[in-house]
C-alpha cells in the first residue's frame, strides 16, 4: 500500500509499539547495535543505539546515541524531559534524541533551547516531533504498513513474506479477500505484481471457489476477474523493453507463453533458494503484458508491455 501522513495515527499504538516502531526506523536509517530497555528503570532512555561515522580523511569512529520515545496526544512539557537530560549529563552519550508523537509546548521549546546551548560542549540534544516523524515514516512504506496498515494490507504483507520465505502461494479465499478489500490505486508496483502473479497461479482454484453457489459472493456469472489489475500494472510498466528473465531459470522457454501462461522457477534454481513466477497475459488491446516477480535476497519486479506490432516482431524473433 502507498501510505500518506494522514494514514498515520500514533494513538492506535501502545507505548511499546511506538518504541518498537522508532527502533525499526532507526535501524533503517543506519543505526546499529540496539539496546531496548524494556521493563523497570530505563536509566534515562528507552533505546540505546550506535552510529558509525565513516571519515575518509581521519580514522572512522562510533557514536553512542540515547533515544527517548514519547507517545503523547498532547504537548511535551519540561517535566517529561528533565530527568532524561539529568541521566545524559551523568552518562554523557554523544547524542540524546527525544522522539515524540506530538509536539513541544512553547515553554518546553524555550527551556530546551537553553539546555541545548549549555550541553553543546558535552553532547548534542535533538527533538523529532510528530510532523517530522511522519515524514520519516512515509519514506519507509514497509514500516508504515507494519504499524498503521489495516488487516487486509497486513494480510497482503504476510502473504508475500510467506511466498518469499516458504514458497507458499496464498489460498483462493485469501486472494479473494484481498481482491474485495484492497484499493488497487494505492498498491505499489511490487504488491500489484505479486497479486497479479498469484491470481494467475491460482486461477483455477479461484474460479472453483467463487462458483460455489452457497457463497453467493460474486454477481452475475460468479467468475473471478483475474485481470482486474491489468490497467494498474500497465501504468507501472518498464519504459525500456529488454529481456526480463533468464530462460534457464524456468523449465519452459518463454516463447511458449507468447499467447498466455504462467511459469514457475525450475527445481535446480529452487534448491538454490531462488523463487520466481513469470506470467504472460494477452489482453483485448491485442498486446501482451509480461510480469516477473523474483526473490532471493531482495524482492524484484519487472513489468513489460508489447503492443500488437511489437508482439508480432517478438514472435518472429522467438522462432
């Protein structure tokens, strides 16, 4: 899903979830060696992380950062911060960061500016307020989805992870729920391609599941619209036409699919931990849409479209 700031509501999180979200964000930003101080006294910080500074001129070094997470629905007062600064005065990290879901009150802002000036020679103090935190989060859509997605966007994420780690294709009922409850216009290229391929792999099971007269879930002929994502994928297609997979990865040559079909990766590549699904699908526009999803260490997507004349040339070149 493509998330915006309006999708982020910190009030839906517990204090622990808010701290975990901050930790996920810090790790994504390059911090490492985290210590999460759960339960009991936290000695003035919820999180402790390190950040390595690479300097090509002088020796590289590592900084220690104390992170205090404040999930508040109202403004942050001086009393919310003063004991944390006292601990930092005693332990002297390189940086002390307050991450809050809300904002500093005016009195707190004036007070903190004075404290920052006093502590500059010893360590630096920073404050990330709610608006800035949302800006960080929308830059990392997977973190936003993890904490603020609805149950169906989470189901999509879990389904993709199951395929990536266990080579499991979602069941027909799962795919139908995603079809009924997700807005395709808000899906990323990766999510669209994943669903497209899974719908085609499970096309027969979907038709059978949806045709059950006792379910009464689809209008008219009770057929599942496998290609309902076509136009959305077409908008996100690769602009440069080039080969999108190595033929040796699959057990069938791609020219077999110039009409329509699905390929899964061959046994040798599966044993190497490589997963891939390739779908070629013709449309009423007399063209061919090719979609490839593959995963080894990263999830990659290729989307390619051939119009009628390009498709005819492709067929001639393939034989």
